[in-house]
């Protein structure tokens, strides 16, 4: 009897790596997996599977959500820090990928340049997940969209206001908007705009740019932001504080949004800088649900990348 050819390895390096139909499946599975978690129902589809986590950028939420999530699915975890792995320093990235992917079943990498994770994935035998790069943060946007759906239903046709730095989060929101059919209002200080080539803005109609952050929030269904100074840009901190002074999401911005608008932040947050305490700790904020949901959507993502479409 002849064996069928193995399925091609799927990676998740940016939001566009899945189709809208695949996202519908993953989001549905995330809801079911979260239900099982809340009901204390044991669910171990990834028993005997091992996740390798490679961190060149540290993170509380990324480590806890992936590590706890993999254990909850019955698998195990290998945690590698910069000193343990040093992608591209101790040995070529391509060689690290060849070795690590022979010993584990799935890899999550949180690093600086997108080129590193792309090179690793191109030589990996197993799925590779982007836990964050300077350019993209797909797992976070997946969690944010899942959180919006939990609270308000479908995000299709809705308006998301992005207030702050034109960073990896902004890039990924713009990718998601085109794929899933919603609009992003983007407002950044001068000099901190979204990189049009990275976000592939040319020819897209699913976004609008605003010089006034208050106007970007007008009529929005969701208002979201991030720290003014991302990891790796600490030398710019003082200059950024001055440039971003008017880009603090405050009560006035939330009041001009829709009455039932939600507020999100990927955390960690600096109250009084990118968001006021009244907003992040207020009734429209869903940041704690959003943080928890990283774990649930990542469990659904790992299930999909390793097992394909699991039916409930």
C-alpha cells in the first residue's frame, strides 16, 4: 500500500499567512478550546508534541500564553533565550532551523527583524509561529479580533482606530482589515507613520489616515494603541514622549467613538502616556480579556498548524 505525500508545512509569520476561511475556523476553535478551559475539561490533542520557544525579545505575556497553552493541550515546551540560541551568531540561522526542527514539532520565535524568522522558517521541517518581530505581531491581532467578536460579534464592516506609533501592531491591523473586511483609521505623529512598503498599503482601500488622533476615533467601534517606545527603540524614548504627547487615548477620544466602542492595548501599558488611567481601567476597556485570549487563540493556531481542521 502506498503512503500519501505528507502535507506541506504551514507557517504563521504574518497575518496574511491564513485565509479568511481559515481564520473563521481558527477563531471558532479558539472559542471551543476556551470553553473547555473554563469548564476544566481535559483536552490533550498535542500529547507528545513539543513546542520550542526562542526569545531574542523578552516577554511576559508571550511566554506565559504559549507555555501554559501548550501544556494545556498536553504537549511539552523547550524555552530558549538569547543566550541559549543567539540566532545567526553562534551558528547560521539556517543551521539552527535544521537542528531545532528535527527535535521539536513546532517553533515560536520572538525576535527583531522579520528576515530572521523568514530564514528560519524556510529551513524548518515544522511549523514556525511569529511571536513578534519589528514588522508584524499576528498572534496579538488574532487575539484582539477574537476578543472583539466575543464582546460585539463580527468585526466585518467595523472601524478600528489605531492611535500612536506606526509599528508592527499597526502593520498587522492593516493586513487584517484587508483580509477580514473592516476599516482602520490610522493616526500617528509626523515622522512615525506606518511604513507603506511593509504594510503594503498601495492600492488598498480599507484604511484612512488622520493627522488628528481625535478625528481618527470619531465613530470607531474599537480604539486601540500601544506603547510609544517599543523594545529596541529605547534610545528614542525622550524624543518620542515629546512627539507623541497628543496621542494619548483619553476619555475625549473614547467619547467621540461609538457609545459601545471597546478599548484595547496589547500591554504592557504606561498610564498617562499612550493611554489615560481612566480609559484603560474604565468600563470600555477589555485589555484583560484581550491578554488572556492570547493563550486561547494560540492554542487554536497550534492545533490548526499541527493537526489541520479539527472538527468539534
